[in-house]
C-alpha cells in the first residue's frame, strides 16, 4: 500500500526547528514544503527551499496540506482560525490558546471547518509512559494513591532577552504555562480529570511578569492526590514523574528534563507475583516513535487512515483549565474546584488582576 505524504508548512523557526527535524525522520509520511518566520535571519539559516515571511502565501497554496504553528502563544488563536478557514489542517504548539473562552472559540471554528486541529503534547509518546498505559490496559495501576510531578529547569536572563518571553500579553504566563505544562498534562492523560487545585506561586529567579516557582496540591477526580513542583532556578535540570498505585509504583527514571516520557522507566510491584505479571505484560509492549516524531506519525495516521486523534481539543482544554485553576488559586489563596464554569472570573483570561504573584528575587 502506498502511503500518502503530507506537505507541511512550519510557521516559526524557534521550536519549529525541532518539528522540522522530527518530520524529516518520517520521510515516507511528510515533506517539509515551506517555512515561514518574521525573522529574515532565521529564514536565511533554514535549508527549506520555500521560505517566506508571508503566511498568506502558504494558506493560498494548494501544495500545503498541514500548517504547523510554532509561534508565540498570543498569536495562536488568530492563526488557527486563519488556517482552518483556508482549508488547512493545523498542528499547534502549547499553550493552544490563552483562555477557556478562546478554547470555546476554537471549538466553534472547528465545527464549521473541513479540516482538523492537532494540539502538541509530545511528552505523551515516550515509550516509558506508553508502557504504563499498556499496563493499565491490562488491569494494573487502576487504583491511584499519590502522584508527584517535578519540573525543575533553569532559565536565565539570556532566555528572557527574547522580546515576547516573560510577559503576560505574549507568553501568557510563567513556568506553569511554558515549561511545566507538558509534565502536568501527563497527569490527566494517565489518571483522568482534576477535581481540586491549591497553588502557591512566586517569582524568585528572574525579573519577569509571570511565576517561575510553583508548589501545587491537587485532588484528582478518582480521589487520589498529586503534588506538582516547578522552578526555573534549578542548578541541575530534571523532569520526574512518580505514580504510586495500590499494586505498583511507576517512576520515570532518566530524569531527562525534556524527555521524561522516554525510557528508562521503573515498574515495581507490591509482591514478587505482581512483578512477574508486570514483566510478562511489558514483554508484549511494542515500542513506537517518540516525542514529536511519535506525535506526528500519529497525526499522519489520523488524517490518512482514520486512526484516533493523538491529542484532542478536549485534552488541550483540560490543560488550559488546570492552568486557569492554578492562577486563580495562586492569586486568591483559595482552593479551586473543577470544572470551571463560564461565569468564573478567570474564564475569559487567567491573567492575574494584580499583574503577578509574590516577587522576591533571589540574590547572590
């Protein structure tokens, strides 16, 4: 059977360069037909033949099947609408949009569109994390107790020298929006919805508008508890997830900051008998492509073979709802119950009314 290639236009050559690399690892599925960026320097550095600063050139072209948005967060909503209206499928980086109200707007646009939207959460597709889902599909890890998620990264003044970063209007938040959103999203991907959120947020590392330190307590809808910690001031960068179930404890073991879903992961049963059963099931696991490559391969399968959407709008909306609850809790000092109704003060924007959180920059 011949596989139909999809022609992709990558918009934004920051993280977009990592997307291009992933597409090129799937040469039978995709061709990077064009790139678009407002920076002449970035365009000049790209080896893609069709380079333009005009998105409309790509939207008007019959050559382009799929538009991949890797632009600053504040541009996503308008670009999604433009691409869908032009009849293009859309892949979009996180955060998908800047509020729950905007997510509703995207849903309305999709209802009348002839094409589809694919939010990006590439951490989902690491084989270590997929092994956990494989075990759960066989009956293990069904009764969660406690989960911990650590996103301990380092970002300094050089990172925030980029004009749009560190500002509510353009980056739309701090560590909870830009860095930790991927690891936090895995929590709901594995365990399902969040019930309540209590967050303490602070700006202690860089002189930015958003938070760069967070300590968050959650109750999940299944009754289990979770603790999320995030900072941009770590000397040693790690991302680590640990799921403690009644029968097994599962942990991402590499501590790689940007690939926590990938192997090695550890799986330890409460008894030798459970360990043996776990190993037998893991022996049936078939690894697949990971990270962006893993998500994009699944996007191709969804568009050409009717396979399930790898990340849905509902998935992206759940991540936005958690962000909204985190910011409301951090601002008010109260616990927030989900789901968040349309009359909630943060439904249209999670930006704090006061403009930020506790700020006391570390010295020395």
